[in-house]
């Protein structure tokens, strides 16, 4: 948050930063109301997106930029699964709708 504030302060254009802070504060407040007892906060990508925008990176490149930072972890998981000769299954079970059809427009 501080890096984004510093960048936008230096550029003289604080409107987007102020909007982002307002969105963050509103989201955190609503999460506290709807999920009491849980400490839910914005993640690092929230402000990283502001920084990337401030640096002039096209929004279409935000997701690939975030993914690049995770490749090492994903690779480590793959190597771990290969070494143990088994797939590490998620602990969660999907409970959503099944048998839904894909609608094309």
C-alpha cells in the first residue's frame, strides 16, 4: 500500500489511489460484517495492480505478471508429486451445481 501511495503521490494523480483505498476499506468493512470472527484482508495483488498500472503496464499483462511469480511454486509442487509418484489431491470437495450446460452467445 505504501509503495502505491508513494508512486501516485509522486505522479500527482491520487484519484485512482484514493478510489482503491475506498474500495479496500469498504470491502474489509463488509467482510467483517458478513464474516465476523474472520480476519479477511485484501491480498498483495490488490496494490500490485495499482503499481503495474502506475508503471504503464497494459491491464492484459497483469495476470501473466502475477503468474510469473508463482511458477517456481507450481514447479516445486509438480516435482514433489513426481518424486512421491502420486498426485496430491485437494482437500476440498466441490459442492456446486453439476450437469450444467455451457451457453454460447
